[in-house]
């Protein structure tokens, strides 16, 4: 349980004064991911292999004093800034009409009655926006509101929630999952049902906390996606790398940690072609309905590719420096991509990445995530000439693509409670990351500099639920 702390009265973001907030501002962060093998097939009960990346979402929560009765969501990356009056939210639907789920329950589908009851509150979000933009804003707002109403009470204190991400939105790197993990963890933290994280926490207890966060993050994903497999929120919660499979949606998925995930020489390129995961997932669903046998066989083939890659990288003899091993993995990249193309989820801009890499003859490319645009990953051949990589990077730039530098297999969800960093100084109290500082950060580099999770420097104040065998 968290102790509460009384903060001195200080200026707010609107020049107003806060009077004795009930809890200190705190932060939560969760990573994005790359799916190395098995996207789409995983929605249909097959295996997928995915790893956390160092690009992350950061959520800052400021609790306000009892005199306030509002909840403000400020998600500047997507242009969302909305305030609800807490007392006007449909709290009564739970309890009177429905049984409120417990924080430890496993919720595997959205309750239509609650979705319906939430509708007016969601409709008032960004009414001036149209089409995709509106969908993006409203889906993020519904993920928050569904979890908020499910986990909190009408007596919940007023608060300001600010979320910023170093991940590109809707590009296949699991931005929605990282947002949902942050929201779920922060709500559970606020209602004091998360213990730790602390360094000597027993594995069993760590598992319970991670499972709790992951289950609710999945519910958030249901609000954004419609039909998520759960691989993204699982990797974002747990970090590192996993082999994931979910055949029965009423039971927890199988998530086998891959503790020895190799350091692979990967290029990660964003075509910047916008797309939505739910659309791409629905495309495969429609194809399966139209051509059940052929589609099922294709999904089975993807499963075989994934399992073959899993066997390869977890074998004692696997060496990421071995030309032979990398070629084997590369062939599997190419096959997986080909199968995704045949499911209709590639895009000419993704094919262009593959073409440029093939012409340069320096590696193997596959789309990653839902496809239809977004990102591709290229596994580089051993000892590739630096100049050829540089030429390829120029070609990407000319095509309007963006390359990301990231590392694979980092930490999952982390908490900074309170939002204070010592930043090398032993000065009493340290440096608080307040709302205004967080909002003022200019872009991804600045966010990482201000609050980053162990990317530029070790930030011992951030705490993670780590299992002993995954350190
Ligand atoms: N930085 C962000 N701030 C708020 N919401 C976000 C952010 N990034 C993503 N989202 C939410 O996630 C959705 C994108 O999800 P999705 O299409 O699955 O893309 P991805 O592959 O990146 O997960 C957006 O519509 C929005 O609701
Ligand atoms: C296509 C899919 O397998 C991965 C989607 O990843 P992303 O949302 O594009 O980052 C869907 C899922 O697993 O829920």
C-alpha cells in the first residue's frame, strides 16, 4: 500500500493553487514491442514471438484536492484534452444494473451495457473532429473510461492524467498496448491493490501484480482494437521477450518468457503509412470467413515458421554471430512476410522497404505488427558493408520513411512513485517531474531526458516488477 503525502500548496498548470492533494504526482511507463514472428496468426490461436523495445509511453498522474470534481485526460500526441465531471459519469450502471468486476477478475469481453452507458461521455470527446482522427481520440478515451469506471469508485479524487509517448501512434509497435498498460497500472496503483515493485519481492507476488495489470490492459485493448490477441499488452507489461499463444479466451494465455533472446542486428523502419490495427485484423477475419480452409492453412504455416524460429533461437547452439544461424532466421523472416502478403496485410510502402533491402542484398525483411502500412523490420546479414547500410538509410529517407534506433528485450511496466528523480544530486527531496515540466518536454528526446527509463542514464528511482530468472 502506498503511504499518502501532503504536498505544499503550489501553482498548478492553470496558475490555480492546489490545496493539499491526497497523493503525490506519480508516473507509470510501459514499452512498445516488435512482433518478430506470428502477427495476425496469433489472433487465431497460433503462436507469436515478440520483444519489448526501448520506445515507451509515459503517463503522469496528478491527484487534485477534494475541492475538485473533475478528471482531465490530456494526451497531446494525439491532440486529446478532455475533462469530465466525475459526478456526471455513469457510476450507477455498475452496482445497480451490472455486477462490478473485481480488480483481480479476468474480463475477456466488453460489457455492452457499460459501453452503452459510457457512450454520451465518449461522444462529447472531440465532437469537432471527423473520421479517423475522431476514432483515434475516442478510442483512447474509451479505453481510459472503461477501466476507470470498472476499477474506481464515484468517490475517486479528481486528477489530471497526461500521457506522452516516444512510440509512433498506429505504426505496428504496440502504442495502444503501452498506453493501456500505463492506464491499467496507474488505476490499480491509485486504488492501492498493487504491491511493490521492490527488489526482493518474491516471484509469485511479482507474477500476481503483472497478471493484474496485464488483465486490465487487455480490457483497454478490447476498447481500442475490438479483437486483440493479448500479445502486445503481455509484452508491454512483462517486458523482455515472449512466445505467446492464446487458444481459449476465457483462460489466461500461455506466455513463455524467452530469457535468452539474442541481440539481433535489426533495422526498424516506419513507412509512416497510417493504418489501424482493428481494420487489418478485421481484413484477415473476413478472409478466413470467405476462404476458411486456405486461410487456416496459411495461419498454420505462420505458426510453423514461428515455432521453427523459436526452436532455433532457444537451442544451445544458436549464435547470433553465426552466418549460418542468421541466414536460417532470415529465411524465416522472408517466409513469414510472404505469408502475411498472401493474407492481404502488406502495403506498397512496406513492399518498397523489402525491395530496397533486397536490391542492396543486405538482409531479410518482414512487416511487423498489423501491417497495412506502419513498420517493417530487417534482419541484417553478417558483416554488411557500412556504406551499403548508409546508402539504404538514405533511400529510406528519400522515400519519406523514418528509422528508429531501439534495443530489444528491455523492462516492462515501471513506476516512478512519487514523480521525483534525484538526478545525481543528494539534495533533499530531489527534482519533481511536475505536470508542466512533463508537458513542456519537446519531443521524444526531451521526454527521455526528463523522465526516461534507463535509456540515457540509469534511473534507479524507476521501479519494475522483475522476475528473478529474467534479470
Ligand atoms: N501517444 C498516444 N496517446 C494516446 N493514445 C494513443 C497514443 N498512441 C496510441 N494511442 C491509442 O492507440 C491507438 C492506436 O492503436 P493501433 O492502431 O493498435 O496502433 P499500434 O500498432 O501502434 O498499437 C490510437 O487510436 C489511440 O487510441
Ligand atoms: C495483428 C496483431 O497480431 C498485432 C497488432 O500489432 P499492432 O497493434 O499493429 O502493434 C493483432 C493482435 O495480436 O492483437
